[in-house]
C-alpha cells in the first residue's frame, strides 16, 4: 500500500491559525475577577498583550 502524501501546511490567514505558526506564546494568568476586569478596562480597545507590555515597561522604569 503506498504511503499517503504529507498534507501541505495551511497559510497563516483565515479563522484558524495553529499556535506553532503564530510566532507568539500563550500566557495564562490566574488572578481575581476584579483584577481581570481592571485589566480589560485598562485595555481601552487595545489587546491585553498591549496592557502586559505597558505594565512590564512601567515596572522596568521604576513606575510601579
């Protein structure tokens, strides 16, 4: 029986993009519901990744 050909990798476009093709890493943060709500409000149209980046920058510059 001949082997099946390896399916071609799908492009990065479309509704489903496999995690290994995203070029990012998933981070899960466990926090209180109140803190999660504050983070969502702080985002104001940005992604939560943007809020995380801003928080890291503020911490690095001493702006706790």
